[in-house]
């Protein structure tokens, strides 16, 4: 995110110096921030729902985690 703000803010600063204005630096920084946030959302955005729309079965109706369904064994071994 920082690099987008620096690059577009720097381009706005150069444009401000060339046109002798004071607005394009802020516009460039905001544009860089917006594009950076957009790219992060696209890359790491929403998690896809489970196939078939079914809810995960690892929790009970009250939202607490349920016990393993096998013969008392867990991932770390027997209890």
C-alpha cells in the first residue's frame, strides 16, 4: 500500500510542480491508496462458501465446537 501511495503521490507532486498547482499530490496519494486497497481485496478478498451451500459440521447448534466422531481418537492421538 505504501508503494502505491508513494508512486502516485510522487507523480502528482511532479505534475503539481509542472503545472504550478497544489492539488495533484493529494489526488495522487488518494488514488494510490485506493488502487492498493482494491488490489488487496481482489487478491485476498472474500472466502468462497462451502460447496452446495452446506454449513460446516464441526460446530454444534449453539456454535460450540463438537467432539470428534471417531472412537475417542483425536488428531494428537487417543484421549
